[in-house]
C-alpha cells in the first residue's frame, strides 16, 4: 500500500464527467457518416427511416420534428430522440400497440400536452425514455409492463403513489436532475426495482418505503442531513450507495449504519463529516473526500488488526479533509493491505 497526497481538484472537473451516457448516440454517428436507410421495409413516414433489414423499427431521431409522425402498427422500436416534439396526444400511438421500446428523450414535451390515454394501449412497452423534456410530473397511465423508465433532466417536483402504481416489472428508474421534494410512498410497490437514481433533486431526507431489492441507490446532490435508523437493514441486495454532495453530519449517521456486509461501494464525499464512519470489512470502495475529517481512525475499517483480519478496501479517498500522511497509523498497511492507493 502506498499513501499519496493529492490536491482537491474534484470541483474543477467538467460537469460532463458526471453526465449519463446516451446509449443511442451511435445513431447520430451513423447519420454523420452518410447513413440513410432504404424505406422499402413497408409503410413508413417519409420523414423517418424504416430499414427492410429491421422492419419493426422506425428511426426518426434528429430530424427536427415538431409533431409526432404516424407510427405503423408493426413497429416495436420507435426512435424519436433529439427532435422538438411538443405534444403527445391520445391518438398519437393508437395503432402502435406492439411497441416495446420508445425513445423520446431530448424533445420539448410538456406535461399538459401529453394525453391521459397516450400510453394506455402500449401493454408491451418495456423501455420508455423521456429524459430531457419539459415535464413537471410523471405522465399518467404508464404501462405496467415497463422495465426501464427514464425521466431525468425534467422539472418534476413530486412523485405521487398513483404515478407508479402497479409497476411490478420496473427494474430501472431514473429521476435524477429534477426538482423532486417528495416521493411519498410512490416507490414502495416497485418490487422488481434494482436501480434508483434520484440524485440532483431537492430531497431533505432519505425517501421512505424504498424497494427492498435495490442493488444501486443514488441520492447524491440533494439536501439530506441524516440517515434513518436501520437504513440498510431493509435491503437484502444493495451494493452501491452514493450520497455525496449532501449535508450529512456525524450526528446524522446512527452507529454502524454502514457496517453491513454486501455493500461494495459507498460515497459520502462532499458532506460535513468530522469522523470516518465504521464500515464493513467487505466494502471495496469508499469515497470521503471534501468533508471535515480530522482523524484517521483505523478502527473504522478493522475492528481487529492481524494477519487473518483485514479490510477488502481497494479505493479510499480522504483528500480535501483535515488529515495528512503523518496521521495514518503505522499498522494501517496490515489492515488496508488491498488498498493500492489512499488519497489524502
């Protein structure tokens, strides 16, 4: 193990490093290379591409569209991202009842211009991407077949229980970068949810009733000051928690909250901690940079230090605190033997 002292530079990194990657950016790349599909695969709006090699897909992305095109009934995959579409009336998808994927991210949809029955007949829809529009609420009557719902980058301020009711199949929910202050009990019934990203909102507390089968929970960049008692006991499979850029203090973390097996990554950076919270010896990645930590407590990682007992930590960031290399105990090499680098 080697100890490396680094300057605090995270605040200077470009924001693009934390932005989520558009999984369909490759479509734009194809167009930039002169790609244009043959539309002999069947009925197809002239402003879109319906390639004969994949006749159940309709590519209308990046065409400058302001209104919804007509969608033939055979379509299962609909790509409408990067346009300027402002409305989704009830009849827009009346014939498209076989849709499985619908990509409408980066448009100008507003909540008041989405029909109450716009999605009602899409009983096979599994992926719905509506991120980076002008939504102020979750669209009504979403299909219960959904597995992947992305609503990030809008202006949603509240999620009601009715908005997500009955979505037993939902595994991925992106709500980050909105204005959410309350999710009430809307998440409680999402029994299949494994990834919840609600970072970059206006939450003042950890939401109640989080689904017990979560694998990844992202709550960073809110205004959370405390973690509830027994916070992690409700989860059986949680591996990744990110709570950086909040207002969490030592008093806001009940004893041994994060000292649980199964957790792989814990991010508590950019908070108001003065001590290193105890963590499980099985934790692999711990981010505590930019807090107010004044002491390197080896007991936070190893309750016993000997040849057989040691921490599985591989990444430990403590830069931007009030400790230096001289504060690291000499026997830390035995406890943290798997940590190739500790940043101070």
